[in-house]
């Protein structure tokens, strides 16, 4: 026979889960986002999967490939903070001298990115629930 739920224990459990989610889920999602960004750079494709516009020098090099390790996604205050060199931002926005090559999503999060983020969240929540139920 099961014991009745103790409201005080339940409140404590959910408060602990909320705190863990705010700290641990961004830690789990940041590497997934970093991987997605590196893939965009390595494959020469935008976050939406479109091919980057070629470099003006016609060298055949993949634009931004050399910068892929300089873009960092990390957890910060319950969110994910992406930092990158200033010249990567110029590629994101484009200007009169530089083609726009959105390595980060521009607008809604692409389905492929959402799937990877959801997978990381699900794995972390599953882990936290199992840990809390011990």
C-alpha cells in the first residue's frame, strides 16, 4: 500500500527540480548548439541549411571554416550565450563588402536545430528525474 503524498515534501521536490532545470538544462543544451554552429561553418551552410555564398576571391575555400572554433556557446544565467569574433557578426548580418552568411539562425529556430536542442533537453530532464527519484 502506498503512502499519501506529503505536500511539503512535494513542494521541496519541485523547487529542487526547478533549480536543477535552470542550471543543468542550459549546460546540456550549450554543447548541442556549439556542435550545430561548428557544422554550419564546416559544411559551408547557413543554420537553415542553405549553402554559403562563395568568397569573392574565388579560392574555393569554405567561408568561415577557419573560424568555427572561435564561436563559443556556453550556459549563462539559465540561458545559452553565444560569443564570437566581431568579423563573424559581419558575416551574420552582411554589409556592402561582405555577403550575408547566417551561421546562426535568423528568425525562427530551424527544425534541425530544434530537434537537436529538444534531444539535449529530453536527455537532461530524464537524467534529472531519475536522479531525483532515487
